C-alpha cells in the first residue's frame, strides 16, 4: 500500500472561532478521506511558502510526484481533493496526466514536482 501524506499549511489555515481546536480542519478532512477508503497521514506544516494564496497543502508519497495546491477551501473542495488523491494513487509515480477528474483541484495547482 502506498503511503499518502497531506501537509496543510498551519500559518495560513483560518481558525476564526477560538473555541475550535487547532487541528479541527485536519481531523474533519481525515474523517472524510477514511470514509472514502483512503488512508492518509495528515499533518499541519508551519509554512508551505504560498502565503499569498491560502490555504495551501501538499500531496506526497515516497518516490512519487509531489503536488502543492493553493487557494484550497478544506470544506468546499473536499470531494475534489478526494478525487485527486484517488487519481494520484492510481497514476504511475503519482504523475497525473489528465487532471480533469480532479475537479477544481486542477485549477488550484501551484507546483508539480517529479519524484527523485
């Protein structure tokens, strides 16, 4: 099984309600991914360097392509993120050739880094 890793930028993650725990969005996303049959390690990252376009996140796995997305709405874009994760896992080396199945995520791509 391929290890799927998502990093969500903590410095641009909006938490307007101080009664909500810092990892609230990560836990909700984790539950949605599990419900879709995806096992992912979700962590918050201190900064992903896409500060002008929050929220940013990465999609990564060892020896596979790394994707950096910007302007992500973790609630609204959840279904498209799940679709993107599924395409990523099905693609050779994680290199998605046809991103039409990614929905809005194909327009949120900031960087696509080939595996080394």
